[in-house]
C-alpha cells in the first residue's frame, strides 16, 4: 500500500482567500505534504504564502477532472480540501 503524500486544494471562485487563510493557519501540516491545486488557486497560495504548489490546468481546462483522476488511480492523495461557495450554481 502506498503512503499518501499529497493534498489537493480546490476553491470555488470567491473562496480562494478563505483557502489561503486555512493553509496559513495550519501551515506546519501543509508544509509536510506535496500540494496539488488548480492553476489559479495554486498561484495564489504560492504568492501569498510562498509554499510550492503543483498546479494543474485551469478549471476551464478540466483541472477538477484531472484531480479526481489522481484521487481514484494513484493512491497518493491523503485528503482533499474543497472550499465550496454554497451560493454558487452547478
């Protein structure tokens, strides 16, 4: 069995700053994992916190589908942090 070494970080539009706050408040935990995210959210976390994030495609390019594939097929994802806007449609 593979040890899970990565975390996925996803945020709906408008929720990115809340995700940055979550990561900042729990930085020691997040620093001990490889971070994966969408292009936009990953860039914001890198800019605001200086943490390295492996950013995949933009949401518009199917990043969420790629991230879900990683969860299902690799066995290296420890957790997914998805900050959802409860007022968003879709």
